[in-house]
């Protein structure tokens, strides 16, 4: 099945689920997880109206963002763990960072945005570990 056909199927399922829940489907945001897929697949989804794409590896995100730089309304989401030393690469690039798991990382991101003199705020989701397990982030 093509990327476009898969996208149409997922959107139909979202519409049905929203209707069943009594929810306005316009309030649901579909983030197409594009990790491990080539830029060509993102272009195909983009042609179908998809604008939000999720990556979980910084290097792959940077490569695809460069390849697709002419798609100026594309919104990148970083959905994987972000190490502080890579914050400089994504602070200015992503629309939403799904994995802020420490105060140190939040400070590093703020520092990077300030040093770039950007007048925007970076939207983040804060990851909280409630189990206290050392091997888990948050």
C-alpha cells in the first residue's frame, strides 16, 4: 500500500474514533512517524496534506530537514530521547519536542534559543518518571 493510501486510511480511522468519542476530529493532530523512511515518503505524505512528522534520531532528523528544506511549512517533532549535547541541533528546528526529561535539558534548550536570539518558544512535553526506575528517563 502506498504512503498516500496508508495516510487516507489512518485519517479515516481518526475520523471514526473521534466521532465515536464525541470529539471534534479537528482537535486531533496526526504526527506521521517518519523515522527510518526516506525523504521521498515524507514528500508523498506532504503532497497528501500531512505537515507534522516525527523523528527519534537527531542525525536522521537533520538529514531529512536539509533534504526537505524547501517545504517551509513542514513541522518536525522529536519523539526520541534527546541528549543535552545534541540540543543545539534541534532547538531551532523542531516544532514540538516530546521528550524533555530533565531540568538540565530544559535549561540547555533555553540557552540555545536565547543564543540564537529567537523570539519563539519551543513547545515541549515533559517526561516524568513516577516509578523511580534508574534505567528510565524522566
